[in-house]
């Protein structure tokens, strides 16, 4: 793909404020430039294509009706924020999207304090954040508008409904835009629903409804009865023809559904919503991938896509390293299916990521034992705990970063009751271009401190099946963490499952000279092995701990006594992680003696940036070359 120049229309210094003065034709031309730019840049950098293409008109409509320097617009998750970035003074840097040192793929307050009012990355946050801003606005006696944009997927999260419930109860002036890009509605019902909702939600009608209600209530003796009849009549009418009753019941005035890709209609309805003094929910329907046929025809594939050919939509076939493993996610899915074919008590649970967590085959083969809980990690964990009380063996597959949201449930509903739930944490460690909100670099820390919780980190795809098999035999809470990407290690053909001895690691390289031993865990084991083998005059040993909770206590004792220096390596924040666990054990048992220590991991005082994984590993000193240099420097201090 040749380099792509950002259209001049997007580099206009007067954006985004000049949008309000544009006519409809000018805005539609701008929409075409936005789509072309997003397609070209995402084709090169990868990213969330289909969601962003679907909200181009919505973004233009919001900037046509509201003043983004004054009004607060919050994007839920942020998958659809690329048009927003292009139109809010970041077009010239858009080519750096998701690159190390470049623009984030999500809303980020530090990147644009004026326009990114709230950071995104995880789902179901925008209504809670917006309500907080509305409360602050009223206490501060200001009058800015608050608009929370949330997708139908994010609305499945319980946090969104908690926020809706409170917002309706507080009667705070705010607008929630429900971007529905999955469900469909027939043309006739949609037109009638649009007509009724539009008229029942107009400010003049709302004022009329209030004044009429007050008048009816004032009638002696029968006023309350008349009001209740009228109120029930209005609600039953809307129930027949709209999908808004649930929102009306929560205290919102509902408008919609309307065509979310019709710029003129969007502007008109946002103007109506802006007039209201009550919470308003505007329900719009958009088409994911609009304007790019490959994404329109396959929005799921183009939800988040690596680099591709913009002319065809085809993703180039990656070069396969002959020594590269098949990938942890794939092996997890295959292993779980193999185990489930022999044990009907095994249940697979995920939170809206069946394919991303490797459960696609399980869903096809064992549909009655597969549960997708939606974007509801808290519910998924307690749901699994409930099954565990009845003798089932739930395996909960969730990305490391998303399991953080269920921390309370892990503690109180699983570990406190010592229930046999197995957590399989995909995307552990650095995940790359999605950045700080998606890096799985805290799981070792937040899991290993919980009583009854066992934590393992397989070094490669060959080790993972045995970790999974062992976890299902322990009859207690277990977490297994691993990355999505493959290891660059030659993997033996899987032949049966082996029960691992709890708290026992493997010595992979044992040097004759007992100077330094590297204790690594998880997918940093093989880079350590490669680094050590490349060193001249090798006097460094390598131990794969595998177990983080409990740590390999007996082996640790022997290593601390035998070696002059120990190096701990992990792809987790150092605070409270693997090295902390080992050092706590050694210190508590007075086993450190004169042994020198080097801890290598991710920094504790900052969130890891976004960018290609290998660039990030190099920046944080945990890539193969950096590890080798640190080993040599540390060994030199021992002599």
C-alpha cells in the first residue's frame, strides 16, 4: 500500500467548530473523506474499522448540534472513536494511530483534554461517567450538555443499567445515545415507532404532559385516579409500537429508533433531545462498516482487524516461522474440547468473546455446555460459581484485563467458598496496539494474593494442556494466564495429558558454575532461554517456575542456597507479581542470605503504552536482546 495523505478537509484549522456552519452537502462530502481516511490508515496500522465507519454520521451530527469545547460527549468503549479523533484536531497525527508514541486507539484524556472528556477501553462506562459529569455540572452551576454514546453490546453490561436506574431517579438533564448496530427492525413497525416516539418526546409534548398531569392531579378526589389512567394509557400506547418502555420505566424519555446513518434525521432528533430538561435516550440504528463493502458484508471480521489491502479487504497471509508454536488460544480451545469430550461436567463460559478466547469449536461441538454471558464479567464469574456448587466444572475464559472487573466476585463468590472454578486468562501480558486499557499486566498481582487461589503460567503451548488438565483436577479455584500470540518454540505433538505436581517448576538449563540462576515464568521463559543460549561462556542457569501461587517453595530454597544471584523475569507489573511472591517467601524464611537479586518486569509507576508488542517489550527491557544484556551485566556484578 502506498503512503496516504490526509485530505485537506480534515486538516482545516477551524474544525470541529466549523461543522456547525456547513450545509448538508458539505457534511456529506466530509463524511466521505473521513471514511476514506479511516480505511487507509486502519489498512496499514490495524484497528477497529467497522464500528468507526458506522458512526461517521453520528459524529458529524453531534458536532453539528453541540459545542465539543464546552459540551461533554463520552464514547463508550471507544471502538468507534476514529471519526471523533479526525474531527477534533488530531487529523495530522492520524497516521500514527495505535503506533508506539502515536495516537491511542481509544479516547484518552491526556491526549486531548479539550475533546476526550473520559477515557475508554472497557465497556458500559459512559452512562455512569456522564451522570457523574451531570451531577458536577449542576453542583457547579454551569449549563453544558452531557451526551453519553453507548453501543447495544455495551448496554448488556450491568453497570450500564445501574447508571440508567440512578440517572432516571435523579432526573438529571443528560442524553444517552444508544448506538444499535446489531438488531434489525421491519420497515413498517420502524416508521410507526419513529413517528410515535418522535412526537411523544418533543419538548412541547413533554411540557404538555407535565402540565396536564399536574392539572389532573389537582382535581379533588378523582385526580390521582385520572392521572394514573392517563399515564397507563400513554405507556401502553408506547409499549405497542416502540421498544422504549424499559427506558421509560427507568425514568428516561425515549426517542427512536431512528436511522443513525441519516445525517439530517440525526441532527433533527439531537436538537429535540437537546431541548429537554429531563434524561433522554435517543435510540439509533447504524450499519457497521458502512461505506466499505468488505466491512459491511462481514462486520464481525472487520470489528478489529490487522493490516489489510484496502482495495480488496484481504489480510495478507502472515509469514510462518517454522519454529513458531500454534498459539495459546488455539491450543486452549482444542484442549478444552478434548477434555470435555471425556467429562460431561465441563462447562465453558465467556463474556462476549467466544472466538477471541478460542471457544468457537467448543460452542459448535457442545452448545448445551457453552454459555456466553455477554459483556457481564461479574455475572459470568458468580454464574460459574453457582454451577460449581452443583458439581459442574466451569471453565471461565476471559481476557486478563476484563477479568479485573470481576475482582469482587472472584474473592467473595469463588475463593471465599473455595469453589472449583477454572479461570483461563487470555491476552495476559502486553497486548500491543490496544494499549493501557487492554494490557493484561496485573493478573499475577491481583490473583495470587487471594486465599484458595492457585495461579499457573504455562511457558508454551505444549505446557498449557497439562496446566488445564491439572487445574480441573484440583477441585479448587485456579487461574491460568497466557498470551494470545504463539511462542517461538518447537512444540512436541500433544499425546495425552499429564498431571503436574503442585508447586514444582522445571530446570531447563543448569550451568556447571553456580553463579546466576534466572527464574522466569510464562511466555518470558523461551526468550530467556534464547538469550542465555546466545551468551558466550555461559554460566547462567534457567528455571521455569510455572507456579505463581503457590511458588515452588522447596526448589526456591535450594536455588537461593546454591546460587550467588537470582534473576526474576515476568511480563507483569513487578509490584506484587511473581518476583514479589518469591522474595516474600525467601525473606519470610530468612533464606536470602548474601544472594543478590535482580527483578525484571514491567514498571510499577506507569501504565504501559500502546504499540507493537515487540517494540513495547524492547522499551521495557523484556525482549530477548535486552534480557541477555541484563543477564550479562548482573553476572558481572557477581564475580
